[in-house]
């Protein structure tokens, strides 16, 4: 029986097709962190408001349906504002550019790629905004990102130096992380960044050289594996590396198996050394 009391689909839903069972969808409520497998017809009925009370109650329990989408949005905004108000920490992801020296086939920024760099005016506005957070007594962490953030090294160092200076005047902490493809991370760069308060570098390896080079070549088409390994060798006593779980697992496999013996012994040692410097092992 169709209900007279109609609930609406949450605005915080993501749906994915489920290859193992055609006709089913995985529905993820980002607001609740709940995931459920549904017939696509159930979702269509929910959209067309044709579900029974019992069906609606079940879906409401896991946040797929809500009484009022606007109220839900307002609730979420309040939650974030309250979290930010209580936090003693200000964290921001800073996109330095949308340019890159690699041409990974799966690059999700592909459509936006180009010679697009943060302008000095935007950098000033950023420092101004972060300084205001420092004046509120907050510790700040900036994660620098791209494209390839190291293509904007001069500006990135300038931002970090100004923020660090402001924090030291105010008696708060400023720290920085770098997300990079690691091809430009020379020893000299790593040393400079460390002195400015950079605490970690996140990078990616996609597998052994044949796999990685295919997926993450330079723009010229040349593989990037060897350059990354050289840079790890040069910087792993200075830099703390952080790896995504998937990269960590791949690196572990490369080290354990090296099944095709595609990595020369000295490079294997370098990888091992870098692996041991990963802070999130
Ligand atoms: S390193 Fe990152 S930004 Fe550069 S091409 Fe690869 S995925 Fe895109």
C-alpha cells in the first residue's frame, strides 16, 4: 500500500551500479555513512513517492529517505559549523595549479588541465584568510596539492613562510604537507621544504616499473618510475612519506614479490628504505 506520509530522497546519496547483480544499485548515504544494496526499481519508486510506510521506514532508518531535504541540508550545515567552531585546528587543501609534468591515463583533472596557476593575488588572499584563523588562536595545517604542486615551488614556499611567520608571532603551530607525484622532489627541494615546516609528502606508485610507467608516464611518454625511485633515495632521510593505503599495499607487494625481477637490486633497496620511512605503515 502506498503511504500518504511521503518521505523524500536525501540529498546526500551516491549511487553506484553493482556489476555482480544487474538491476541492483549500491546506495551510499554520505550523511550517515551507511550503504545499502537496493533494486533500482525501489529507488525509482522512492523518487516517484510510491513506497509503502514500511518500506519508507526502513529506508529512513539508514538515511536514504528524509522528512525534509531543506531541513536535512540545514542540519548538515549546522553540524559542520559547530565542528569548526569547536576545533582548535584549521586545515585547508590548497590547489597551487592545474598543470602537471605527468600524463596519467586516469587523471581525474584531465578536463581542467592546462597552464593554470594560482595568481599572486589569490596567494595573498589565502595568506590573509589563514592569518585570520591564526589570530583566532588556531593551529593551522595546509596540504598543498595540484596538478603538481612542485611546479609552483616558489609561490608555495612563499605562502608557507608567511603563514609560519604569522603563526610564530601568534604562538600557534603551522605545519604543511605536500601531495606530489615526487618526480620533482630533489634533495635540495626536500631540505628547503623541511626548513619551512613541511612534515610529510604523499605520493603514488602504481606498481612495478612496467605497470607504473604505463599508467604514470611523463608528458613526453617516458616512464616516471626511475625518477621517483631516485628522488626517494635522495630524500627519504629528510622527508616523512605518507602513502594511500592502496599505494602502501602495492609497494608492499613490489617489495615482497618483485616476481618478474623488473626492479634492479639497488632500486629494490631504495624502495625498501623509503618504505621504512613511511609514517603510516
Ligand atoms: S600526477 Fe596527478 S595530476 Fe599529474 S597527471 Fe597524474 S594524476 Fe594527474
